[in-house]
C-alpha cells in the first residue's frame, strides 16, 4: 500500500505557509482548552476560567521545553556534547513525549504551589486533557510521513516516502488510536465516578506507558540507537518508569482513601 499523497502544507497565503503538523498542534490546544473549560464549569469544580488559562499556558511551555530537552538528553546526547547549540535548533525537529511529561509535571508542580492546590488534584485535572492532543499529534506525524514503523507484510503496511522502498507498519496510527482515542475513553469512563485523588493522573501515566510500550514493537527504532540487546527500544525503557509510577500512584491513592475512611 502506498502512502497517501498528502500535501504537508495545509494552507498557503502568499509567503505564509501553514503546515498540517502545525495545525494538529493548534487543534490539540483548542481541544484541551475546550475540555478544561467544560471541566471547570461543573458545579464545585474548584477551578476558575483564569486558572485553566494559566494552567494551559504553563503546560504548553512544559511540553515544548521538556520535550526538546528530553529529546536531546534521551536520543541525541552524544551529538549534543559535540554541538551544544543543537539544543536550541528546534526548527530541525526533535521532541520527546517522555521529556514533555517531565516538563508538564514540573509545570503542574509550580502551578499547584502558586495556586495553593494539591499536585495530585492538578494532575487529575490535566490528565483527561492530554490523550486527544496525542491523537492529533500522531496524525500530524503520519501526514508528515515520519516516525514510521518496522518493515511488515500486513495488508495495511505502507511504503513511506522517507522509509525506503519497503512497506512498513503505520505505527503513528497505532499510537493515535491507543495513546489517543482508547486512553481518552478509558480516562473518561473512570472519571465519571468519584475516585481517590491521584487515580486519574496515575491512570494516564500507566495507560500511556503501557500503550507506548506495546506500539514500540511495531515502531522503527531510532537508527543511531537501535535495540538494546536486540530486544528493547529506548522508548520502551523510558515507558517502564511511567508504567510503574502510574501503578504505584493508583495503588497509593486508593490505600490512602481507605485509611481515611477507616479512621
């Protein structure tokens, strides 16, 4: 199956070109803003419109800065040591979701302290906003024909323009479905009922880490890193702490609530 011929430029107005990838980020931000406003408008939510706006702003900074620092640290560290200015060359591409998570958690911690909110409470508020953003981001990766999967002979395998003459898994779509739509549905289902503080944030960490770990078996490893021991990828190694942290947070939150009920 050939890769669909999609023009990476969404719209062109004279010298200004708006790419599909940029549009996906814009749609992701607008979607997160809508979900945040809807959650804040619920009775006794404890959130104001101004707080949600500030949180989204700090969260975006966390994604950009953490994503870039994470990519350089996790995937291009040796190259960075030789070329330190590479860290600031964002236009050359390179963002790490795992680094973005670290950046967002840091932003959440700072915001929580500033607004006198609990870190777990803010985390529970942010977690439902993320999966749909991941969905649109992975669709952007697919349109760009980047981050393709491993060589495969499945009927839906595609020949990507930059992936050589062989057919590959469209792993970007696997991630869009699992990390985006499926994770969003799971979080929304759990979030419908009362739950201990910290469970939703933990569920997101576990869910993303788990789905990313699975998809890595279909995603082409970074050429300059490959597979450690011929078995596990860098993405899987980075996902394991998320899986463990998510499980630990959910168990701890549930046990803490049980102790409070028994007290």
